């Protein structure tokens, strides 16, 4: 809990990540709007992909900054020297990232509906489940890989190169499930995708918890 | 009868690639004792501290702290040590009090507000408790770094050039703080480049040269000039 408290406090004071991600998301939406125009049929086919493209691009930026505060004054070394179970640090970092990503995704979703004139109110409960499941998988791997690349010189390049291949099945499942939900289909029709996402969440979080100690020591 | 050493280093070798930094280093430090390790740049002073702090694994030989092997029982060693390195390990966007709360909680401590205030008072930062670390000088950050160990009460302090960046008042304060730590039964290993009053806290002076301790002598009545002469004889000759 203390790691989440510290991360949220640092973010509240610096506002670096939240501000940057908000403006990045806004710019992304402008680009999409200009590229696609007002053609609603075209939009319907591409919207789920665009929505998750927005989520993953802002996620990449946000997750990549997970250990920025730890690089100042070598606090990562301090974390390593702190006695106790290092997986608690991973869980704290993951929780902080999840909160931040969910805030950004909520803002992006509202902006999406505004920019593309969408009525998503009816699909919101089902959409929330899909987004939550996809975000946990994204944040779980992202937090672990951010720790792995925190001390690497080419971390900005290495981080997405490592993350995106691992997230491919998650992206496929989230885009397919989002497409169905936005078309008004019941959640049951995409149960197989939701099961895949839930399984990915369990596996990715478990791998993060079990390996974080080794990652930090390395 | 002399007590068992709190720190025991035996035949320590540490290599980075083909470069042998430490080679056959032996060192014992008992409770209530402070050893100042002197050496030229690149002699391996920081590497020795990193091995003792479990941040680097020995290539050969052993290092133990309070009977725990630094390579095999790193978690137990970490409960016994406090490391003040070149970096202060404090978060710039937290206040001094918040930093203390964070590190203490992470170490499994639950300090009360009074204990936290006491730790800050011990390092003379009570007035800066609510100030963000970003506004601190290097000396204040070093004091805050030490305040973490006022709360955690480790038995061993590992200090990498602890007097660097401190003003005269800060140096005097640190000398008194380290003397009090020794009196409480703690052991100190500190690296330094200084031959002056900073050595006053040390009971022994160990000169690191050629990857090993070339000279380990009680500080006793050695003057700064004596130390400088010995350092030149051993450390600079080896480099």
C-alpha cells in the first residue's frame, strides 16, 4: 500500500504523467478524426481498434515511466536494499499503474464519444468489463518490463519492443470483444475472448509477482 | 575477551570482466568499532561496500555481516545494515517526513509521528520536515538519508565518503552522530579520501591497494601527516 501511496503522491505533485498522457490522447484523437472523417460506416469498423490503439499508446508512455521517480537519487537501489518481500513492491507499482491507466482510459473514452459522436451509454457496463480485463493484462506485463528496462540505456526503445509481442493476444481479444460490445451484442457472445483475457490477467500477474524479485536483483 | 566481528571479509575477490578490482581482501570489524578505508580512485572502496551491502556478489571469498553471508543470506544482511551511498535514496517530490514514512513502512516499521519527528530532530531537519526534498541541498539529503537509519537502528553502517558535500556544521554533526552510533555497539565501515578531522571517528585505518588491505593500523595517535605518509607509501605506490 505504501508504494501506491508514494506513487500517487508523487504523481499528484508532479502531474507529469497525467498531463502528458491527456494531451497525447487529445492529439491522437485529432489525428484519427482528420484521418477518418465523418463516414460513420468506416468509423464503426475501425473504432474498436482505434480505441485500443489510443489505450496502448498512452499505456506505453505511462508504463514506461513507472520507475522514473526511482531513477532519481538511485531509489531503485534503496528499494532493493529494503528488507522484505519484493513482490509487494511489484503489486504496489501495478496498482498505481492500473489506477493511472484507468483514469486516462476513462478520459479517452469520454473524448472518443465526443469526437466521433457516439452514444456508448448503453454499452458502458459491458465495455467497462472488457477495458478492465485488458488493462490489467497490459499493466501487469508493462510494470514488470518497466522494471527490467529501468536501468538499461536504450529503455525507451526496448520497452515497447518487449511489451507489444507479449500483449498481442490481449490486444486481439480486447479489440474483438470491444467491437462486439459496441455493436450491441451481449457479453455472452464474446465469452471466449473474456475468458482469454481473464486467463492472461491471472498468468501475467502471477509471473510478475513470482519474478519481480529476480528482475530487481538483476 | 574480544567479541566476534560484526563484519568479516575473508579472501574476497571481485572481478568485472577481466578487471580484478578486489583480490584476497581480508577485513574484520567488531561491534563498537569504526574502520576508515582509504584508497586511490578505482582501488575498490565502493566495490567493497557494495559487496557488504549485498549489491554485488563476490567472485571468490566470503563476506559476512552479523554472521550472515552477504551472497547467500542477502535478505538477513539487509536487516542489519544501513547504506549511505553517493546517491541519497530519497524521493525528490516527497517531503522529508513522507520519505521517512515511506522507507520505514517498506522496512516493516510503523513509526509514530513522535518517532518520525525525533528522527528528523536527530539529523537536525525538524524545521524542514514538511519541505519537499527537491528544495534540499546535498548535505540535507545526506542527513535525511541517515535519518532513515535513526528509525531502523541497523547494527552496521556502510558509508561511502559520508563527509562529501557537508558544510563544517554538517561534518561536526556527522562525527558526533557516528561516535554515538559506535557507543551504542554499532560497527562502521566508511570510505574516505580525506586525511583530516573526518578520520577522527575511525578507530582503525585500512589502506586499500592492489585489491587488498595493504595496511590496517589503529588510528591512535596518528596525525593527518602520518596518515598521508602511509597512504602515499602504500596506496599510491600500488596504483
